[in-house]
């Protein structure tokens, strides 16, 4: 296994043992310390019966321990299964049971979320974890972490994504390619702002550890704290989602001006479509040449776009990268031409994924050697991808297909709108009616008539919202996507459905 790994924390522990690998608050783990603790955690997990190919649940917040456990599992050749720390007992129990975890690591306050799997051996951080790690003999083995990530489950139960091919070799190649694409190196300082249990934030943090760089951990998101950490640690790059942009832009300009952000070289963003005005404003704040975007899924594949390309193709998420191919297909599987909207399919450059224990869903995701995760969009004449919406979010009102994202983009242009979500609700006359849930900017005075008039001036009448609701804050999943399923669930009882 070690012959496949030409870099990573073991290599950095030998080359630069005192270099900071992880920073959290006033504490840090050097590469020598992280390497030693990963080996000891591997020894503890082996004592719980975990071996090569076994799965271990990791239900931990952003912390030193999250990385120690995932890397410790990698030393054993075991597969780490990150579990969303916001899951309740039934949700966590489903992931731990469905994945076949042989053990789990959890914090005391999250231990109750494992009540549905009481017999599962567990290691509790804060209740015996340190003592067990200190007493363990370092495991003599090397290996890069392998994870099985579960999708967010917004259209059903979460699905475990099993990468195709030799995952270790695939991961190593992916890390090297990612580092080269964005120009990352051992002297970078990366700020982890998203949850490590989500595939995007974890991938970029792990890439930096693979390259011997430093990862600064945010235990929880806060806009001003983010700016303070960038200044304090001279952060060179970070990975964000559009909601992070929105929260930073919502800060008082005098607050933003207090922090020196000049060390930033690259800000990557993904996970959810970014409204054009929001991205333009954020580019103005940090520098237009620094904001890069990509589109991908836990299942694989993707596109990327540079700042210059985006300014020439505003709203695009880029062109295919890494040997992947992007095509747009209709419901019959025919390839659509430029600017024709259909399902976005990816022909991956690597071996295809499969959904764990779900051949039916795996088969449904593929047409021949191409897969989709339900995103809809189109390619322009230059091959740049534009996303219109999720297939599940498309609204059929009066027999006409409407993509809520188009309406949301118009609402974001309103100076008094901080955040918004548009979706369909049952309606006797239209089948579905468009509803807009709007989060006004602080101190703004906004009413339903203003919102409807704004949309009527800029959109065809059938696209205007028929219902408008105002909220103090929109619900978002930890990965930054607006939780429309929660909004819909609140509406159905109200409408007697």
C-alpha cells in the first residue's frame, strides 16, 4: 500500500516534522504529531476489531480528532464513513447500519444519535479517547484515507457512494491533479470553513495535507471569524459555498474593512449555484482574479471555470476537466444541442461509482457509460455548462416547466433581498404554484407587492411567484444548499395535503 503513496503526512513528517499540519484556535498539530497520532488511533481501532476493508463511522465535528481518526482508519486499509453531526438517531442509525460499520467514533454530545445501534463498538472523544490513544502502540502501516460518503438525502434516504476502481490510486491521482490545477503547494495555508464530513470541504483539506501544507480548522461557520482567521494565519486559499459569500457580504462594510485579506490567492466555491450579483460583489471584495468555481458531485466528474472565463461567461460553472465529458440528454437519451435544456450527464474519466447496496438506483443514474445526479442545464456554443436547476426542483405550473433558479437569480438582484428560495406548492388551479420565501436584508422594508412587482418587470407572468413569505433566515444544509425539502414539508400540511 505504501508504494502507491509518494506524499502525505508520513512523508511530510519525515521531511518537515515541525511544520504545522492542523491549526485550531491556539493549538496545532505538527506533521510529526499528526502522523504519530494517526498511527496510534489505528492501533486503537485495530483493538476494536477493525481491519482492512472494514467500515468505521466518524460522527465528529471539525476537529483534530476528525483527521486523526480518518487517517488512522486509512493506515489499516479501513473505510471511513463520515456521518453528518446534525443527524438524529434514525438518520445516523440508517447510515451506520446501511454501511455496515464495524465501529464508530463520536463525541459525548452526539453519542445519543447512535442509540439505534447500541451494540456497535465505539470510541468516545472526551471519554477515554485520549487515554486510549496515548496507551496504544503506533500501528506500523501506511495508507491514504478511503471514505464512503453518503449523499445529502434531499430526495430520499442518503445513499452511500462507492468510488470505482482502486480507490487508493484514484484518490492519489485526484489529489495530485487537484493540487496542480489550482497551484496548491506545501507552503499554502488552507482555511477549512465547511463541515469535514462533506465531500467537498474534506477533499480540499485532505489535498493540502497530502501536499504538506497547513490546514486551519474553523469549528463552526461565522462570517467575521472567517475574515479574522484569514488575516491572523495569512490564509492563501479556502473552499466556500455561496451562502458563505452572502454572509460575508452582509457584514457591515466597516467590519469587513477591518481585516486584511491580501494573503488570499484562491477562493474556490461550489456545492450550490451562485447568483451572478452575489459572485460579482464577492469578486469586488477579495479581487476578481481570485475567485474560481467548479461543479461536481460526490459521485464524481465535473467542470471548472477561472475568474476570467466566468467574466466572459457569467453564470457558467465551466467546462469539463480531468478527462471527464459533459453532455446534455433529453428524457429519451438523445444528445441535445447548444442552449437546449436537459439533464446533465457526465462520462467520467475514471471507473464509475456505484451506490452501496442499491443496484436499482445505480442503474437509474446511468445511461450507458454516463451518469447524472439530477442536475438540469445546457451547454453554450463554447462548451461552457450553465445549470438551470435540479430535476427535483423543477415546477410544472399551468402545464409549463419553470426552473426556480431563474426566479431566484432575479430576486437576488433586488437590493433589499439577502437570500431567497423559490419552489412549487400544490395548487388546485395551476397544479403547482410558485412560492418565494425571502430573507430581507437587515433594516430593509420589503412587502409582497414589491417582490411580485420586481419579478413581473423582469420575467414572464407565468414565472412570477403567486405566494411570498418573509423569514428571518432561510434554512440551509451544512453543505450550503438551501433546504427546500424542509420548506416544502412545512407547506404541505398548511395546504391540507
